[in-house]
C-alpha cells in the first residue's frame, strides 16, 4: 500500500515467523555476479575485469560525483585487504533480525517514512541512486519490540498502477531487551508479498555503510553494498522487477523508516526504535533524458523532505517522531533526528 496515500511501505517478516523458512523465494529473481577472488587487487585490476564481477567501476557516462563515489566504493581499508562476502540463498521467510539553508520545497509527512525524495523532471528518468550512512545504535522500551530501517531506493512514489520499489539497506531492531542489526534487500511491488531478503553482510552500530543501485535496463537493477568500516563488500547481484513490472525512474529516495509486518503492507507499522540520529552523506541520483549519452547528477537541493509523524491516543494529535534536517554547506547530506517513540 502507498505510504501516507503517496508511497509504499517496506514489509517485514516478524521475528517469530518461520513459515517456509529455507524454501526458495518465489518472487525474488536474484542473480549473483561471479565472486571476485580473495587476492584480487581492486586498485590494479583492469576496469573490464572488475565490471565482470559486477563491481561499480566509474563509467564514461558518469559525472564527477558518481565517479568519485564509485572509486571510493572500490577502495580497500587503509590497514587490510578488502574481504568479499557471498550473497546468501534467498529464502521465502527471511530470518532478518526481526523475522545548507533549507530549500524552498515544503516538507511532507508520513506515518512510516522520513528522509528525502527526489522526483525526475522534464521527461527524464532516474537510472541510479547512491549514498552512505552510519548504522545507528537503537534502544526501546523494555518488553516492547521496535524497528528502524535505513535504505535507498528507486520509484515507489504515488498511487500509479503496478508501482514497485527496489531498495537496499540496514535494519536496526530493538527486540524488547537488546538491539540487533542486519542488511537486507527488497523489491517491493504493489499487491505482492515480496518479503525483504537478508544479505549476510554483517554490520554493527557506528559502521559506515555505502550502497549503490544501478538500473541496467527497464526491468533489471544491480545492487552493490559495502561495510566501509569492516572492510567487507557484498557480492554484487542483479534483481529483476517482479510481476512483469519495470523501473519507471520516476523518483529516488533516502529513507529512515519504521517498517511493517509483511501482512500489514504498511498500515500498521512497528513502533519506531529510538535511533538518536542518522546521517545520510554523499547522496546522489543520476538521470538521463531521451537521447542523452551522459548522466546528469542530482543532489538533495530540490528534494522533498519527509518527516515521520505518529498520532497520540491522548489527546489525538499528530507529532513528529523522526525529522530530516539539511546540512548547511553540503547539498548531498541529510541528518535524521529521532523524536519521541510511539
């Protein structure tokens, strides 16, 4: 279902759900690229070789910001070699750890999203989105489960027919007693129960994570994910749009969300875990118009900001529980600030 009558919610499988665990996911057409050898020197390897592994090498059509982000993505830690992590086999019931001055664009409200959303204009189509963020430590009320999910994605805006949303991110869970963390991918599609899939790239509070989504063709998106702090990179993989859908390239998003159980489709999100603050940096989207040979780069200057609200039972008024704040002097950065829990 669309979020705040405009956007979809990410769905999840609850912690105690084990229905179909271990069975192939019927809707997720995930295709891993070859896993690079452990001794591969990314700094010395030929670009064609790296591209064969699905690694995000700078492309001739890229602008300077995208090229810089891709080069940084491929850089190893300063004190040790980069380690590659294999993508796990998809499962039907994923065991995620759950089961500058302000722009003139007005802020929007949502019951489950907060962050920034950028819409393509003048017949252009968004063909890539990237960012990095620091995994926040989360807490919550004793005995009460809560969640906060950070991700980037494409499309998913509006009520149009066959809407879908490829997205990748980190999940921060408070299970009522302790916090746990996971990485995941999902291609949400209206009317389909496409559950998020665990990705096996370990993360911890304070880790810096970078992610890239690249549209390869109207139905295929490539995903790259890296834990910069740990020096680990997930095996690259491609996903095909489910149910005969395609990538419209209408919008890009950088979001902190409180997800919903899989069968709720966003109408009854979990309580938001107390995450303190979360900084999205190096946010960038790429677009291309008909006949263009190079991508145009977009920062957050004209992005819509989305604040998350909750309705108090008493006195029945809405209040902000997660608020995006632009960073002065950096049009590619956004800080998410936690409000009171719900």
